[in-house]
């Protein structure tokens, strides 16, 4: 990459069940993100953190969608609007938006901000589909609805999320292994492309990631990558709120990000989410988040 990276923190845990993920941006910074990126010749500036209301000062059920349930519905919408505004201004200034979470609901804002005036493809690295809606969610947690909100599925069709030009046919989910019944239906019905861990087992991670990038790049102007750290196996990334056994290995994750780096400046933005230092071991997950981000932005072994 030949552009300046702007780090944007979003200390958000309103969309998750377990507290602590709001400390993710600080943990990733503390793990040496800027040093790792500058070591490969990337200039970094830090925007600081987007303002997020404290859950103790809000009633999770005070604002509700027209049907179904979504905790902190209004607060999440407001935060994602702020994130979208910062990401959009970052792109307008010629910088690369690197958004640090926080729970995965923040991707509603990061994708909304980069996909305002351009057709953007999305590659979603995650154990979960995040395609529930307020009427299908078993938990009411918006981090499990973030991709549905971006795509305007179900009750999100009323324009609740920041507007984006993302076409579902240019969305690829990679590494799925834990899906609710409602979101299975949404994934089957929407023209997204889904790759499960079984696909990675059968085809290998490089073939799957290459195919996912092709899906996202087909007729689009650029690419957004959303990396949920629970995509990795919990042995590699223990500090996440919703760990699921059977994820990708350390090297599989790195080679996937190296394939992302091969996209060069076609990669327009990235978010890294769901690092929870309370559940982590010696900041292991945050350190790995730094390494994988560096790989996605061009770091190589040799």
C-alpha cells in the first residue's frame, strides 16, 4: 500500500452479550499496531475513538424496531452513523480507514462509510453469518445482525442502517460454522456467497479466499474486508465474546490476509472486531489482530 492508514477506534459493546469488547481498540493499539504497520513502510495516524454511549446509562429495550427485538437499537444506529461519517471523510482525504472494534455491529458504519459513492464488494471473515434480523434473532444482539443491516434484509429494509451501495451478489462470507436457523434462511435467500469451514477443509483456505475475493471484485470499484477474530479457532484467539471450536489456524489466517494484500489499492477499507481483552490470555488475541492486519496490508515473510 502506498497510502496513509487512519486508525479509527470504536469502543462498542452495545451489540454483544458479554462485556469487555469495548476495550478491544485499546488492546489492539497496546499490542503495537502502529509499530507493525510503520515497520512495513505504512504511515499511520490515529483518529482516536468514536463516541459510544455507556450501556449503564441506557436501557437496552428503550428503543425497539417496529417488529422483533434489537437491544440498544437507537444507540447502535447513532454510533454506526458516526462511524460511517468518519470513514467517509477518511476516504475523501485519501487515507485508508482501519476501524478497530468493538463488537461486529460497528461494521454497519464502516461499510456504510466506504460504500457511499462507490460500488463496494465485501469479504466477511467470521464464524457467524451475522444475518439475523430483529424478527429472527434469538438474542436481540445487533452484532449478530450487522450484515443483514448492511444489506437491508427483513426489517432492516426501512433504511435503518447508513445507506450503502453494496450488492449482495458481491458479498462473500468465509469460514462459517455457527448459524441460527433464521439466518440460514436469509443466507440461502439472499444472493450472497457463503463458504463454510467445510469448504475450507475440502478446498483449502487459499482456494476459498481467492474465490471470495473474486466474488467481491466482480464489477465493483473496491473491496472492504471485515475480520471478526472469532473466525480463528479459540486456541489461536481466545479473547473473543463468541468463540466456536473448529476455526482456522494461525497460518491459514495469515495466508488469507496475504491474499487480501494481493488486492493492493483495490482494498479500500478494513475493520477488525470482537477482541475482548477480559477473556484473553496475555493479550494474545489483540497481538494476533495486529499481525493479521499487517499481513492484510502487505507484510510478508520474505
